[in-house]
C-alpha cells in the first residue's frame, strides 16, 4: 500500500493524455456527445479513485485529533 497515491495518475492520464483521441461528437453515449461523456466519466471515476486512496492510504490511519 506504499504506492497507493500513484493511483492519482490514472485520472490525469485519462483526461489529459487521451483527450485528443476522445475529441469527437459521435457516438452519443447516454444522450451526450462523446467528449462530454468522456469528461463526465473521468470526473466520476476520479471520485472513486480518491475514495479508494482515502480508505487505503496509511497516512489517514489513526485518530483525527492530535
């Protein structure tokens, strides 16, 4: 679990790295143009990844008060 924060690279690569390949209007996914769907998908998926990091990061273990 030492490298759990490396998961933060996944949304960055997904949005910044693959955005030029997703820059198209068709096909429509869930009624949205593909580019809009791509951005919304990565926003939701980023929340999932941040939740995983929060739960498994050893720096978050312990009490809230110091």
